[in-house]
C-alpha cells in the first residue's frame, strides 16, 4: 500500500507538469496567432490645427500604407515618422471633421472617435454689392469649416450653393438687408466670425 501511494504521488506530479507545459504551449500559440495585427490605440493631440503634426499610437503601425482623413489622404511616403508603435503626420489643409482610416493590406482600420480640429477661418473678401436672389462668392481660408451664416438682420443660411477650402458660394435670401455678414465655424472650439465690410443689398 505504501508503494502504491508513492506511485500515485509521482503520477500526480507528472500530470501537473504536463498540464503546465501544455498551458505554456497554448499561450505561445495564442501570442503567435495575434502577432502582426495592426491596432490603433489613440491619436492626438486634441485641438490640433491644419498644418500641425498629429500622432497615431498603436501596434504594428509599420504596416500602414496610408492614412485617410475626411477630405484628405496622407500616403506613407509623406509620413513625418513611422514605426511599429507610432506614426506622425502633418494635417493637410483640406482635412475636415470625421473618422480616421488606417490603410493596411489586411483591411481598413477605422477609428471609433472622429478627428476634430481647432480651426481658424479668415474672410479675405466679399462682394461690395448684390441683389436679392443672386449668388455671392465669399473668399477666405478654411471656408469648408463654416456651418452656417447670417445677414445683419439675422436671416440665417445653412445650405450653400457650393463650399470649398477657399470659397463659399451663397444665394442671397429674399429678405436680406445691407450689413455685415457673420459666420458660424465648427471645430473643437466653435466660434463666430464677422466681416469688417458691409455687403450692400440693392
């Protein structure tokens, strides 16, 4: 009986050793299976402006061939820096608020949160005069970030004829009057911009 007890203890020890070894091999297989998967963990800083640098932190980012932003795409050749854990790019002037997409051979990786920027809109010129029902072209910088505008008598316009980075084309409402123009600007810190010159509505 004593020999049998010793044998059972040895058998139990061998069984435990086998289970530990098998568990170790299983963990190694899982790690091997997960290796190489591109992950986007975070990006920032928040409130970055056009022309400034933004960083993307993650895993296996050296596989990324391009980064798509709303309104602009940055190819890997244009990255400021790229490694397995970090990508740094300069935010193009065409960039708008929206998701970030990492282009990788295995398939696109889309951010869960949208990229938003701190935007400075500069109005360069407006027409001197116009008539009700006509379209006017307002020129400036970052005009694609304007979300709405209104005339001096608080007549609002939220739908534009066309909109680009440098121009905003607007149809003059029937009840618009002479005065300055105001513009609502989106971004991380929404602001209002007002023209110095008046638009004469005839």
